[in-house]
C-alpha cells in the first residue's frame, strides 16, 4: 500500500479521546503565529516604527539610531521564519493526511498515490504526466 501501514477505515477515524499532545515549541509556535497574524500585532509594529521615526531628531538620525531598527527587525524576522515554517509544516502535513484519507475512502482510487509526496522529482513528473494524459483523454471523450 503506502507509507501508512494501516489507515483507519473511512468511517472509523482514529480516536482522539482529548489526549492530543504537542511539544511546547509547537504550542508556542502556533500561539505566536496566531498572535502575529492579528491586526493588533500589525498596529504594534506600525507603532514601534512610528516611535522609532519620531525619535530620529533626538538622536540626530545617526548610525546608532538606524542600527536600532535594523537590528530589531532583523532579529524579529529571523525568529519569525522558524515559527512560520513550523506552522506551515504542521498545516501541510495535516492537509496531506486529510487528502490521504479522502483518497483512501474513495472506491476505485489509486492508493499508490497516498505517499506520492515522498517520491523523487522524476517520479513526481511521471505521475503528473500520467494524470495530464488522463485529463486530456477525459476532455477528448466529451
């Protein structure tokens, strides 16, 4: 079959029992990503930039004044990359599992495609070409 050793029956999903676990980093990443996507986070960022700009005359628009915003934004961006990547990885894997369940549940579906994301580029190209061929054939039979 596929990388899934024994998928749950289509109408019998695995029991959750309220015992979902996640690492403290995953919980932190999810919370931080959700907070960063809120309007108040944007307004906070705008406020920080405005405050920085307003202090420019006090510091003579000097190199240190510029370094403060450059360093701050670089650090925040660097850290956010990891949080966003963690969230995207989890979301992509969850989506893939949901798609796998749909493929598995469909009568006549090709279960060999369940782990296609594990294929190398050549195999992905062959699979895509196969589906393109099927689509062309379907259009021609209309």
